[in-house]
């Protein structure tokens, strides 16, 4: 039975693709292993409650919806304002065209850049492959009094699902970015006061909700507060790179939804080295950084987590356990599938850092990636609500990476990357961002 207060129902169909994959943790797993959420058919699934929470959080930061947010999303249980039901309905979305991968991570102490002293810092994630797809279905029950605001909200939600939010696994790990695939958002409007329209609504809802002729294509709104660039990286000639998988003996790779294997530079690795360098730049510009080694030694690892309240520019940009960050580094995935000619085996001995001599019995080998004319890595970096100083810090960090001042991977003697190209995808505030200088 349809509620008498519902005059109009909007339905929106949004087909998504996840360029780097995602990891939404399910109920199974242990303290150091997280399995992805699955439905009754054992397929990965994005729960409607997950979408509702992420999109509500995004809408809370938008002043245009301050007065109507709880009317659309419902009242919190502790608000004391009753139990208002949400007018937005988010369906579960099964993932299609996917495979799964397992990635291993270390919990890094951000103050010392080493593994956490609290122990149990090694953990693994099951993640849905790069290029996986899902079809999101959203309904909005309207009382018909302000359909202009209804459409404004739906357009905002669609824009957030086109690169505005990150679903699953935390943006710190370089995954979870979603984009509308095929530029095909469908919107349908059903008048609940008309019998034929109600019949069409029920047909759409219970028979073929995703391909119904009732959906009309609409343009995809773009985020107006995001600075975004696409960066292409490559290994310079004569250099090598090892971002290790698991035991760090082999280069990390990922299987895509097309079934092929690709090399990967984790977005979390890029995020870590850029955070260190940009912190240095911020300190040189006179910014107050409360999140530092000296403060950590004084206050201890747990107490220092509350220091974000001191207007720390880097904590505000990168986030902490107390607040969400505004900068995101996607996994840098190779532009072509894995080829074994990209690899070389190297032998090493462990050097005693006190004496400078070799340690007996400490011969080991690993495999590294080497330079190739057609081996490139593409990543996207974005900043929500950017400030000019943050964009300048990012530009200078990219310059340092190109010069070899910033290195990635398991060895300071290697790990060189150079910037092949940078394309600005979005710059709503016309912030100054200089291109990388390549002639020195």
C-alpha cells in the first residue's frame, strides 16, 4: 500500500564502475583479516545502508541542505525529535564483472613512519578488483511540495557517486573511487495520484527496474569543490622499483575485472611519502604542526591522536582518526598488463647499520620492476575544498618526486619515479598549479 502523503516518487538508476576496486568489510574475518561483504548468492554487495551513510555525510557538508537534511535522510535516534522515516530509499547493489584480490598492509605509525609499537600491525584485506561494476538504485518519496529541492538533492547525490565519495576500504588505501560508467544516469518520475503512473511505478519496481523505458537520461553533475589531476608516472632508465606484496620479495600487482594482471603502486604508499614531504613544506612555510615525532615522544602514541584540534594544516588535509581527510591518492595501475620482461632479480646482503659491514648469513634476493618505454602508471589525486597553499604543496611534492628527492619502495638506493605527464581534470577555483619542469 502506498502512503497517502507520498504524491510523487523519483527513481534514479546510476551504473557505477570502480577504477581501483574497493573493500567493504563484511561480518566475517578476524582481527587482522577482513573479508568483503557478500549477499545470499555469495556475490560482493554494496549495502544500501552504506550508501545512505556516505551520502548523508556528504550532504551534511553542503549548506544548501542544512534545513532539509533530516527531512530527506531521517532523524538520528538520539535527536529527541521523534522517529522520522527517511524519504530516501537506497537498495542493495550487487557487484558485477569482478574478481577478488588479497592485499596485505602494515599499520604505520604516522609520527615515526615505522610500524606501530602496539603490535598486531600486519593485516590483510579482501578487495574487489579494479574495474568492477555495480548498479545503484535510489528512490525518493516526495510530498510534491518542493520538487525543485527534490531534484536538486538527487543531482547532488548523483554527482557524489561520480567521483565525489569513496566506497569501502577508506580513501587512505587508494581504493573505493566510483565513477558513472557510460555517462548514463537515468531518472524517472511517477505521480502517485495517477493510476497509470502508479502501475508504471510498480512495473518498474518489481520487474525490470534497471532497463525500464521510464528512465530518462540526465546529465551528470560535476563536483564544484574538488581540485583533481591525473598523473602519469614511469620508471627512469637505469632505475628500478619495488613496492612489495606481502613479504616484499615481489612487485605488487592486481587483477582487473577484465581478468588480466596489472602492476600497481599502492595509493597508500604515494599518500605516505607525499604526506611526509608536504609536512616538511608546511613547516617551512611557518605552519604549526602538532603531529610530529617530538610531540609523540612527549605525549605517547594514544594521547597524541587528539592533537588535530590545534589547527594543524596537514592533519586538516590528510585527516586523522578523529576527522576525515580531504586529499585522496588513487592506486597507480600500469597502463598495460603484466609482462615478465618488466622484472629483474636482484641479490643483496644485509648491512649492519652500526658497523657498516655485512651480516653473516644474510644474503637475500628480491624481484624489482625496471624501466620500459611502454610501462607507465596512471593515478588520480584530488583535494576536496582545496586552498591555494595545499595545491602549491602538492605541486612541489610532485616536483620532488620527479627530481628523485622522494623515493618509493623497499630501498633508498632505488625507488625512482619520474612524472611523464599531468592533466588537470578539475580546478573550480582557478587555483595556481604550475606544470612540472622537466628541463634542468
